[in-house]
C-alpha cells in the first residue's frame, strides 16, 4: 500500500480512537467521503495496525449502539424549537 494512504488511514484511526468521533465527523475533519473513512478504518487498518484496529472497532461499535439515542435527541430538539 502506498505510504500516503497508510498515513491517512493511521491519522483517521488515531483521531477516532482518541476523540471517539463518528465516521461522519471524521470524514468532515479529513475531507474524505464517509465511505472512504469507513473502508479505511474497518478493512484496511486491520492489515496495518491490529491493536489500533481493535480500539477503533470498539469506538465504532459504541457509536453504533448509541446512534438511535442521538437521532431521537436530535428529533426532540427539532420539535422543541418549533
């Protein structure tokens, strides 16, 4: 794999692991698509750094399990503003 791609993957993974950010938030910070970031941290990272992959995987699983709560809260706030 090219060195610039490997660096990008590691940067994205470190960001997710340290901040607990979602794939969408990470994509905005690094100016890549959500699909690219997701593929980087779920598939490609495994072959580069397995320990970091484990950390990122746990953050993504946590974000997935909390997704319905964040969506419900956003809807609640939306209707409170009206």
